[in-house]
């Protein structure tokens, strides 16, 4: 290896041939680390939707890879350690929707009478009631933190709910024509939603009296 003197007018030999090997090995290690870092940055900028390299949402994944087909991919809305990422169904045909699923308890409830429950009581407060909970494409519960970040990263969300009625009003009261007894929903932000205050909630089919 050689080095220049202070005025760079001549080259000086350090007289140690072993330093050539050390220098080459050191530079190879540095360039290897830089290439590895470059690859990691590229993966962060363009996630692949795998368990090791999840996207924040399906929309983000679609923006990076517009040619990806609909299917199951991994997302990590809170962008922390990828260990808490979860698998979802990405509906790119619908514009990049991130689809999760209701858990077994939220899938449905048996027809029953509720004689001891008071009117205007939320179903989740019933003795045999529950809050709506969600699972990923593999049936694993989606944690509260991930759900919160997914909501924050989403411009909108939609969900279909089927109500099997018996001698009860679900949406419009056929006898009076009013919507005073329409089903009400309580959001995670404690906002009440029903016919009278949310135009986005509507009955696809209303067969109840």
C-alpha cells in the first residue's frame, strides 16, 4: 500500500505488504454492508407483502406493486417489529382494500329472546352479548394496537351485518313508516351511527316489520 506525503508530490511506500490484504478485506466488508443497507431501504420503500417484508396496508402494497393480483398478503400497520404482522386478503380490484374477518363469536348469534334486557341497551352489554372482534386470514385475533393503526391509515371502511328479525323492527317501521326504531351501531370512537345521523349506513334488504 502507498500513501502520499503532505504536499502530495511523491508516493511513499509503507513497506508492509500485508496491509494490502487487510485494506481490500475491509473495503469489501464496507461495500457489502452498504449494499445490504441499500437493499433494506428499498424493501422499506417497496414492501413485498411477505411475512418478513410486510406492507402497512393493502393500498400501500398496490401503490408499490400495481401488478400484484388479489390474494392474501402480510401487513403491519404499526410498522414496528414484523413479528406482529398479520395476513389479510387484499382486494386490489376494489382499489386496495385491506380485508379482515369477524371471529367465531362475532359471526353470528342464535335466535333468542332477551326478556331481562332493557330497551336501548347495547348488544355487547347483554349477558350473552359481545363486542365485534376480528381475525386475520389465518384465524388469529387482530390486536387492538394493529386495529387502531389500521383505522388511522384507512380513509373509509365498510362491513355488512345481517339481522334476523322476529316480530321486531330492524330499519323502517312498516306500520308507521318511521325509522325511530332503526338499529343503531356504536363505533370504536363511541360515535353512534344509524339512519338519522349517518347517510352511509343503509339497509340492503329490509324484510322486517
